């Protein structure tokens, strides 16, 4: 997956042991991306407890890997005066991002559920939801760019945007590669 590290990882410059787990199933569960819908789209049925636990575990692992990646990419050490200020802003960002990603996962599940019966209304509804989610993510990035810039510096805030952009590109490419394009029925 995106953050496949082997052996020892460092979180906030403290080593931790990391076991590699397969995230292929997680990606396939999340795996059909967006296309659109304006009237009520039939929702995918609730996940089984086992599937929900698997997705939850996989997402927690991905967030852990992301923190390691961000820590390494931001190149801030605990001796840096901006270190605590950055992480003070980053964790609330991640909490808000998780809520948006919850909506994205539901959208992906709904896309998968409706793929075989896709019509113009379903496609339009899914596309509108996808655009709304994308807009929310951009607004969240702008909000936290400003917060991180005030708490640290414009350079650190810009680096944060670059790192988030790279992570999102990798994740989007992986999801898109597993998602069939909508077909005209």
C-alpha cells in the first residue's frame, strides 16, 4: 500500500515496531470511486461487524503510517521550536479529515452497490456527492494551512500542503486503479 514500511518506524522520532499487514482487501472494500447522483441513491447495506472491524483496523494502520510519513517529510525534530505547534494543529486536522473520509468510503460503497444498475440519476447523485467531498477536503486543507502557518511558518505550512497532496495523489491513484468506470446502460 502507500505507506508500506518494514521493520522499525519512528513516530515523533521515537522508534516503534511495525508489522506489515495486507491492505489489498481494504482497498477492494473501499475500491470503487466516484461518479455521481442527484436524487436519492440506494445506499449499500451496512457492513457486517467483521467487515467494519477490518476496515476500521486498516484505516487505523493507514493513519499510523501516515503520521510516520508526515513526521519524516516535515523534517521537524523535537528540538525544533515549531515541532509541538505543528503537531498541535495536525491532530485536529486528521480528526476532521476522518469525518470527510467516512463520507468518501460511503460514497465508494454506494458506487459499488449501484454499479450494475447505474442510470443517469444515480450517476448524477454520486458525482454531486463526490464534488462536495472534494470541496470539503480543499476547504479543510485551506483552513489548516492557515492555522499551521500562524502556529509555525509559511514554509512549514506549505510543506504540509505538499505532503498532504502527495499522500492524496497516491491514495487516489490506488483507489482509481481498482474502480471500474461508469458505463452507459
